[in-house]
C-alpha cells in the first residue's frame, strides 16, 4: 500500500458522492438516515467491508447521522484503501438516500 499523490487524491475524490470532502488530507463524509436502525444497519454492512480490507474508519453515530473520517495513519496520508472504503460506503448508502 502506498500513499497517494495530491493529483491522485483529487482524481479519486471526483469519483465519490458529494457526501465526501477533503480537509487537511483527510476524507470526511456525513451520511444521514431516516432512522437509527437504518444508520446502524449501514454501519454493520460497512464493518464487514472494513474487516475484509483490514482498514477501519473513524466514525461516530448520533441517532440517524454517521460522520466518517478516512485516513491511512501508517502512511501519513490517503491510500487506495481509503477510497475503496469510501466508494463502498457510497454504494451501501444508496438504498437509504433521501
């Protein structure tokens, strides 16, 4: 796994939903659901992908909203795994989007 260059990050960011923003080289997203159960189901789905990738987000859940931060600490920047997980989150969120 390697740290992505600034231009690689910018290209990959364009492939993600508008939920994602880049701040200080960290990917941030907010996902808002109708209910807590929907948010929790999303977290369960995503957690399985995290295990598969061996890559884990910093995320918080307050009732129906999940805030996510992605960053590869071992590399001190963003990696392909961050974007793979972000893309998976976007796909997993699509049935819940309002």
